[in-house]
């Protein structure tokens, strides 16, 4: 068995185990394989194991792989990195999802640049749930307004929320942040029918995120190995 195959099976098992421990249906928790900095050949290997959704942080790195893997017609690309204005066109033209929207101006550009030949672009709003100053994302008190603005853009579909919690060993602090996300997600779902995605949980905190209602975990290291 290759390393990716072994790692992938282990992550899938851990995901199932984490769901079992909190009586959740594993079909309700999607696995996003975060392939940033890893070669297209590794993505294809993972695809052959049945994985379909991949996350990328860096635009050029993403575009190289999207081009190389065009023959995999049902692959799904999620952009999960910081978005600069001059990158929105390529993202709108090449990705299925963007998980890091936190400004109306960026959303407007993605909307305007989304090709009419493609379905609307799926959008998650990034929440700075730990309220750290240098961190990307909006504060929860800015959520209602940005959600309303994005809901009004016809070429975008607001699907939910994403967060990167504080980098800490404290499970208590992580749990508090995940719980606030869960509540914000439930509130948002009450206002918008298409909202179905709470993207939280990475290699180190997947099980805890699932306990707090995550519907999508983003796993890089534990599938593809450490990044250099
Ligand atoms: C890199 C990255 C991940 C994956 O993190 P791992 O710890 O390697 O699993 C998830 N989400 C975002 C936004 C990332 O940038």
C-alpha cells in the first residue's frame, strides 16, 4: 500500500470513529483533502481511492493542478487561501467553492467574474472566531450584513461558514470556539435555505470539530504528509 493510500484509509477510519462517538452519520461530514504544495500526481492517487474534493491555498499551485487533472471531470476544487483582488477572476473561472470570503468587494468581483457557462460559485464566509487581530475573517457581529449582501449576488450561492480556530493545545478553548461557530451556523441556516456547510476541523482537531457539528473537515498533513 502506498503512503497516501495508507494515510487516506486511516483518516477515513478516524472520521467514521469520530462520528460514531457523537452519534453522527458519517455521510453528513464531508472530507476535503487539502493538497496545497503537493504534486498533481498525489492528488490523482487520492482521487483513485475515491476522494473527489480537494482544497488549495495558493492560486498558481492550484491552477497548475486543475489544468493537469482536467481529465478527472467530477473532481471538485475548493479555494481555501487568502484572496487578493487580482486573483478573483482565476478563482471564479476555475474553482467550485471558495471558503475564505470575508469582504463584500471580493464577493462582488467573484460574482461579476463567474462565467455564465458555469453554475453559481459556492461560497463560505470565513469567521475569525478566535478574534485574533492579525487573523483573516469577519467577526460574528459582521456576519448578518455580509450574509445578506452575498445572498443578493446571483452568481454566488452562500453555503455556510468556515473557520480556522486559535492555534492552541487547550481543548477547552477550541471547544468554546467551535461551539460559537456551531451556534452561528444554526442561526444562519434559519435565514437561508441553501446553507448546509460548516467547514471546521483540520488534522489536529478533526474529532472535536465533528463533535461540534462540523459538516466538512479539511485535512492536509494527515493525508499527504508534512509540507516543507
Ligand atoms: C493547510 C490548511 C488546512 C489543512 O491543515 P492540516 O493541518 O495540514 O490538516 C486546512 N485548512 C486551511 C485553511 C489550510 O490552510
